[in-house]
């Protein structure tokens, strides 16, 4: 076994996830997978994500010849890669056993890297499988690339005991009944003849074969998303009030009150975007079902399209002859974002389905709260306001229902009847009758006051008569002298 030291400055490692390329069905081009990622790792790595791709299982060696699979402890072997002299080499990293480093090979030499990248199946959203390959068949559509041209992730099934390397003869490799299958990870290089799979055997040496298995990702053909709930408490909305249009309704032809109607048209942008979800293919046809069971029109997932909508709103009013009203159509241009949870079902070409729970945010741009505002009615010849008629009923017993006509504002006045003062009421009652409990002195005093009042009135009358007589005599004398 030849092991090179690779933990020096040969590797420049960054802590950034990198895309994984898979083989497209169109002209053998590579496309970027949305469900697989290369994530950075570094020795010693104590914990491993459950989303990492496992290519094989390594079983501990036991001394007993009667050991069965249940008595053997297995360790997952992850797909890893490391950069050697600017070239990506794919290999294996065994968790809980071995060196704990990424073991790769090139040109008959084996290297161990403490800085590496692991293949991750994002949220277990990818449907991957190991597909049989031999030198007489091309790599399957969806074959996962190592990062180098014409190189793909592969593995080889072998017996428990190492066998002689023979590139031209590949015997049937079937483990015994008590021996679990053993897979060794490596790469398929299609540039070597008709293609060869290179891997590191159980003796720690590089081998190659002309058959084996390659890692293939199968992509779904469509999605179905069932929304479970919208989180309205975390909804964010911004509104911009806008005037959408104006119109005038008039009653010029009819001689009686008539209903007049019309329409106001306006243009607005509309967009409904369901966000980006990890592990979902952009542009794939998607059916969305709302919590109330409503099935929305199929969309292309992950693409935000803006539609120009033309809307018509009907307006109407009952108008007197030769009158009109002005109508203004208003609305709120709204931009809202609301989180949601739901179940995503990926449907594949062979009708196999895979489901998982997802969380996302829906963004909607739309014109909301559209309503028409009507002005007061006015006469068409002078634009003065049409009087409004209001019938009111007061609560007093002496008043009847009244009809008041005003130009625009009806003002209601309170009754003008004045209540008599307390002392005036008392004096009026004393002049009308005497108290039953009054004494004789009070009665006599009242009679004397009445007598004095009568005498005073008589004296005033006598003086008035004397003055009138003197005036007549004087006028007669003056008249005689004149003649």
C-alpha cells in the first residue's frame, strides 16, 4: 500500500457548499442538481449529518468463524472527495473505523486527506440509487459527476476476501451466505478505453474493473403541494393607496328618477410566488392545493411571473332628472408575504412518489380593497347640490312629524317653548286664590290694600278728566281770539 501525505498546502479548502453536477439526457451535458450538495468536512469529524450519502457499510472483523451479520458491527462509508494537485478525486470515508480521513487514489497511488467534501442529499429530497454498469453501456442519465469531466461516482461489489486484480476478467462476485456484501467506493472514468471503475481494494491498493455500479439521481417529473396552514400572525403586508379611475353618472334623458350604471376599467400587476424550497427543481410543473381544498392552476415551481390584468368594475346610482354624481374608484396596491407549511409529493416517471414536510413563504402582489366612492348628487345646469329630504319625529306631545328641506345639511332645532320661573308661578297662584290656612289679619290686609288701590285709581281718573276739560276750554278761547 502506497500512501501519500496530502495534508500539506496542496489543498485549498473553503467552508462553502458546492453544487453537484449530474448527467443530462440532452446531448450528454452536465446540469446542476438541486437536491445534492458537496459540503465541507475536516478531520477529526465527530458527527455526521443523516443526510450524507452512504455508499457502503464497513463491518468489523471478528475472530469466530461462525460470525453472522447480526454479530458484526457496521459503520457507514460516506462518499467523499478531495482535491489533489487541482484534480477532484472521489473516495470513501468510514465513520467510526479506519483513519477518519477521505481515502482516494490516482495512478496507482493512495492518498488520505484530512480536509474533504462529503456528498449530501439535501433533506433527503433526492431519489438516488446504484445502477448496474458495464463497458458495453453508456452512463445512465442522472449519473453523479465527481467534479471532473467524464468521471462519475461508482462502486464495486467484492467478496470478503481480496481477489487478484484482473481488468479483463471480472468473475461473479457473490458473497457467502454468512458474509454481508462488501462494496468499495471509487470512480468511473469513461476516458479509459470503453470505461473503467477505479477503487481501493481491501489490501489498500488501487484496482480497476470494467463493470460495477454508478450513482444515479432520478429527477421527478412534477410536484403536488398540499398547503396545511398559513401563519397569519407572521403575515407582512404593505399597502399603497391608488386612484384607479373616475367617471360621471348623469340622468339627462329621463323625466323621472332612474338607475344609471356604467363601468370603470383599470390595469394592475398580479404575481403569486411560492418561494424556493431546498431540494426542489426550478421550473417543474406543480399543482397546489389550498387548506380549504381549492386546487389552484398549475404553475412552474420557483419562477416568479408577473401578469398584467385588466379589470372592470360596475358602478350605479339612482338619480333624479337632470342630476349627476362623480364616482372615484380607489384601491390598495398590496405586497404581502405569509409563511406556510405543507406536504410536498414528488412524482417520478415510473409513478413512484416521495413525500416530505416543507416550510416556505408565499408572496402575493395584487390590487385589493377596490371600492367606488360617490359624490353628493348635483344639478347639471348649475352644479348646485340636490336638496336632500329627511323626515324626523320629535318627542314632545304638542308637536307633530315635520318635514324640513335644506340644501345639503339638515339642521334640527329644539322646541322654543319657555318654561315659567318658579317665583312667577307662585305669584300667579296667590292672585288666583287664598290659602285655606291664612288668618283673618292677612285677609283684612289684603282688603285694605285693594281699597287703597281702588281709591288711587279713582283719583287718577278724576285728575285725567279735569285736565281734559281744561284743554277743551283753552282751545275754545284761542279759537275765539283768532276770529
